[in-house]
C-alpha cells in the first residue's frame, strides 16, 4: 500500500476513536473542534472554555460540555427571522 493511503486511513481511524470517547485530551480537543492549539490554550488559560486539570498539569475536556460550548449563542437563519418578522407585522395589522 502507498504510504499516503495508509496515513489517510490511520487519520480516519483516529477520528473515529475520538468520536467514541467521552473525555478528550488537549490535542484531541483541538483536533475534534478544529480550534488551533494556541487559541485553545488561550481559551483554557482565560477560563472561557469548560475544562479540567485534575493533576494541575494535563488539561482534559468533557466532550458533551465542549459541544455545548461550541453551540452556544445560536443564530436563527435569515429566512426564519424574516418569516417571524412578517408574521408579527401581519398580527399588528389585524389588531
């Protein structure tokens, strides 16, 4: 097998394994979220992202809390916002 093909398969297998874990290491969290290691470090140092340091050195992330953090501050699609605005305008006209 070609070396590149083997490395691609290994990368896919690693991603599958990370997907089944509940607790992620710092590097796994960076890979899982797509956040660069330097920015993830800034987020942990400032306490802006949920994490734990059980022994004071290694950083771990609860995957569920990490996903919740990633999905905070949801935005409504523009179409839905327009529909809600139009429905409100119709309600005001009928009043």
